[in-house]
C-alpha cells in the first residue's frame, strides 16, 4: 500500500464548460508520451492507456476513475508515489455539480487517508519551477472554508 501524504487537485486547462472526460485526458496523456504499466492496466481501467490522474470530475459532476489509487500516478513530478490526484475539467470556473463532486471526493479521500494534506498542483516546488498555476483557485483557502466554492469560480452555465 502506498503512503499517501497528499491529495492534489488539478484542472484540465481547457475552456470551462467543455464536456471533456477521462477518455479525453487519456488521449492527451498518450500524446505526451505517458504510459501505464501493463499489470496496472490489466487490473483497473484497461481501456485507459496513459491517464495520469486517479479521478476526473466532469462538468456534470460525474466522478470518473483513471488510475487505481494503488497505482502511482503521473501528475506531480517528485511526489507521485505519495499522492492521489484529482482533475477538474475546465480552467478556473467549475459547475456547481463539479464543486459538489470535488467536496465529496476530497471528503472520501480524507477519510481513507486522514494524514494527507489537500493541496493544489501549483503548491509543489516542482510545479512552481515549471510555472504551473493549476488549479486556478486557492486550494488551501477553499479547504479551510469547509470546501465552499470560492466567489468568482462558479460556472453558471455549462
């Protein structure tokens, strides 16, 4: 079992409201040269060849799985072995359904991994060095608020 120290939130960096899915991210990650191991693929979501995340939250709030939680992701350089990674579809603004699913997913993961810190991708030194800003909201403030969606980050129409 992996020693999970971080629950990391990402975004797809696509226009908010576009209906992308885990399958789309899998294709993007395939195009970037990511690959999942054969044993991991055979054990969980074999149709996803390369996706780097464990969870994807679609614009309708659907929570899709990517990699199994037991599988090391391809998401935060230098921290993959100790993190679980969630990707919100969009950039900066997310639907109410997405915010609700994110709250549910983070709550579930915090129960499973009570010592894990909740962070945004942009908070890690390796991401800072790469100029990453994802997700485009203040994750520590969001989490400290009881996971209330921050003003200005709610997509009214998808």
